[in-house]
C-alpha cells in the first residue's frame, strides 16, 4: 500500500471522527434547549401558583373585611344585609375582591400559556440545532471523501479480485506452441480441455 493511500485512509478516519463529534455536539445542543424548555414550563407553573396564591389571599382579606362590616352592623343594631352596611359590603369589599381575583386567575392562565409557548420555541431551536449539526457533519465528511478521491490516493490499489488465471491461459496455445490462435485450435485447462488436445 502506497504512502498516499495510507494518508488518505487516515484523513477519512479523522473526517469520520469529526463527523461523529459534530453530530454529538448537535445532540448536546438539543438536550440543552430541551432542559431550558422544561425549566421554562416549570417557571410558568410557579408563576401560576403565585398568582393563585394572591387570589386566595384577596379572598381571605375580603372575608375578614366582610365579617368585620357585618359585625359592625350588628353592633350598631343595624341589619347588615340592607341599607348602607349592605352597600359597603357589596361596593367596597365584594366587587373589588372579585375583580382582583379574576385578574389573578387570568394571570395564572397566561403565565402557563406563555411558558408553554416559549418552551415549544426552545424545543424547536433544539431540533434545528441537531439537524444543522448533522447536515454540517455530512457535508464535511463528503468533502473529505471527495478530496481524497481527487487526490488519487487509492488509484494505485488493485480493487479487483484475482481469478487465478493468467492472460496466457486465455490466449490459447496451439499444438505448434503459438499463441493467439483461433478458439477451435486452443487447448488447455483454462478452456476445459487437456494438454495436447485441441478444442
């Protein structure tokens, strides 16, 4: 084997190793994006829970204020469910509390939806990074193979398999010892005959 063939083989091996490294790098990038996507979804859920906790706190304070207003009405010998006491309960406690709770519930839903949308985008970027790395790796491997082919590193190698017959065996030998004679006058083991017997 010639030195050029050896160096060509080494070049192809190194190119293949580079192909593997590039593909592996793409997979690592995809895994990193997927991890970011999982974290973003988790952040969205945390934001949603935080908003729900705020809504619960608003309801708790509204109940305390409502109870205090009703108790004040009884203490003043006034029916707390009619008149000014009831108006205060509805206009200054229940209605603002209901509005705030609705806002917090909407924020919780939006937080989850936004996190999921951003997570899907991160997953898409991961898939693209993997695909680009694979495409780049295949391109590099193909270019390396093309360069080796153009260099003629393997052109001197005998790629065909030997049949075990020499050229003279197929030329044929006549009884007079001459070569390149007609097929009918040839003999020998290469043509299925026996020495000394013409076909």
